[in-house]
C-alpha cells in the first residue's frame, strides 16, 4: 500500500497538507468515498425506511439493509445479529440495561470508561460482585483472569486492544476460560476493528461492539453484535416506533432482533457511510492496514525511546503509543507538538483507573491509521526535541 497516495483520498489532508494526524484512536479521518456516500443519501435518496410504499422509501430501506449486510460480512456475523447504535458507549449501555444474568461481573482496570461504568452501575443496582482482571506489561494478565473467573462469574467484559497501551490482549484465551465457566463475554473492539480482521465466530465472543467513526466512518454510528439466541431473550433498550409488530390497549408485541433494539428513525445516512468505510478498508486490505499501522507505530515507539527524558508507557509492538515526559505535563507536550503540525491526544484517555494505577498524571498518545507516513514520524521527532529544548 502507498500511504502518500492514500492521503489524497482524504479531504482533510488536502485542506491541511502538513498535518501529521496521530489521533486516530480518538477518531479517524474520513475518505472522500464515505463523505460522498453520506452526501448522496441526503441529496438523492433521503427517506424514512420501512412501510413506505413509494420508490424513495424502498430505496432507503434497501440502503439500510445492504449496510447491515456489509457490516455482518465484515465481522463474520449474520445480518440479524447486527444492531446499529450511535457508538461503542451506547452498545455497552444497551447491554447493561437489557441483558439479564446471574453471577459476578468481571472487568479490567484498563477498560475505557464506557466499558466500565455501565457495568459498575449494574453491579451496584443488582448487588453483583465486581472483580477486575489485572494488567501486566500493558496487557490483560491471563493468570489474573484464571484466578478470578470461576463458576460464580456471570459476565466478562474486556477490551480487545487497550486505548491506553495499544497492545492486543489474549482475548481468545480469556473467552475460552469464561465459556468453560458458563459466563458470557462482551468484547470491546473499538481499537481493534480499525486495524485488523475480525471474525466473531472465530473469536468466540457472545457480544462485540465498535464505533463507526474509528473505522473511517461517520460520527454517530456504531455496531453491536450479539448471538441471536441471546438477543432474542433480551428486553428492548428503548421503545417507540419502528420496533413493534403490534400495539394494543394492554399488550405490545415487539419485533425480533435487530429491529427491536433500533427504536425510532435510524441514521440511514450514517449506515450508508459505514458501508462505504468498510468497502474502502477492504479495497486496501485489513492485513495490509494492520502491517502498515504496526510499522508506523513501531517507528513512533522507537522515536520516543531514543529521546532523552521521554518514556514509553505502551509496550514495544503496540499499535497505540502512549508516552510521558520527565520535563513537561502531557498537555504541554501536546501543545508544543501542535505547533509542529502534529496532532496527538493528551490526558487520561477515559481510562482513569488504569492511568492512576501506573502512577502518572496522564500520557501523550500517538495513534495511527492508513494515511500516516514516515514524514509524520519525523515531525513528531522534531516536536519532541522542541519539548526538551523548552522544558528540559
């Protein structure tokens, strides 16, 4: 793949040609193909889906259905197992509200707040014990998982890739362990879906979620996958139009999954944009994307490692590089880098328990995607040298 050529597909880099955008773990930039798909829907195809008997409504319904089919194909699922949501946060909240189970809840301290907080609230409301898998060298500790996942465990919620450390967790082993103890597993794939091939059947996850805006798709789009037999037994998260078969004075017959979890008018334009994003990723190839982002991330990690007064928080080989400076606060680091045209994230990355556990105020975080080049790494290096000159 040719990242310099790929950059030309992204309007933001035409408007900001010198931008070294290293914040894709927060949100990715959008290719022309995605922007055009959203614009085309509003200009030529806009209508509400379902029940409309005119051509435009039928066309919108077809677009929505085809988008669901594309997502299902992307993750190795069936279309009826794919629910459109706004983002990973909504998916986690939907599950915490609608999925009923007996037993303890197992989380990890490295989890994003959107993965932790809904289940912490559920544990408090339903008086469920809450346990945490520990972190070791930037990954979930399999030994820790073995110590706390047992026959009392009802649900395990884990991240495929940490948004702080960027390393791939041993999720297959943890999922297998959970299933051996009859527990259900929710996999947060927000940081893995943008960079690697995912097959939910191969992974074995019972539920999986990710955000469209991180896979080059529109904001306000996300996916919840759930095994059909589990989803059918769940109560709807929201109720209203579009998710019922019939409503009588004292009786409601809800639709089957996925429709019963998609109350109200859906984001059809967003779904069209997500389909376009997946098609764009597939045109490059997920294996090639993974290889490229790992190579650029390795160069970033090595660049930080060579700089006096800087320390990598992420382990070597991670796809996200978090680091700290002995000279300056992460916000000051990010501000200096911004003056050099480098965009990084700074702070605690919505993972405060994990960041506090490693005893730092926060980190600067560099994250990559298909459009990043070695030039971006060089700009980062110059910016880090300036941080040392100013604060060292």
